[in-house]
C-alpha cells in the first residue's frame, strides 16, 4: 500500500527558506517519478497545482514556472524520501504541499507552508 508522509512545513517570512520532505513506502521507490503539488488556501475543491517533478533516476527535474529558480527537488533512494528546498519564498507560496508517486493516485496528508511577515 502506497504511503506518503509529508513533513517540514511551517511559518516563514517572505524571502526566507524552508525544506519539506516526503517519506515514501509501499512501492518500488526507485522506479517511480516523484512530484510535489500544492493546494492554495480556500481552494479545497480545486485540483492541486503542480510544483515540481523528478524522474525515477533523479537525472531530470521539471518545475512550474512560478517556482523555477527558487525551488529545488531532489530524492534520496536509500532513505526513500523526496525533498523540496524552497528559497526566496513569497506569500503566494502559502499552501498545503503534497507529494505524489507516478502511477499512483494516492495523496498524503500534506504539510502546511505559510509565508507571512
């Protein structure tokens, strides 16, 4: 059974940095592309917005244009975790962040990131 546990969210000031991680289990982690998505406040009934994706090999990454150059996605196969390093955060990045494995429709509980003075 696919399990995804996001952690590391919190409150950060504009311009600050934050790292969030996703612990994955229940599938062959090394064979799955992993991605981060987010849901903005007040949008509980809308689809999550794509943020970043990393290929199964870790060699290829893709980013939403709004985070390109500020966010970095990486993966640790030994620890079966996916990390999202976020820098130069802005209030518009405030959201609940979720990770997802390719080939699965399962979502974790998410981790809240709030960017505010």
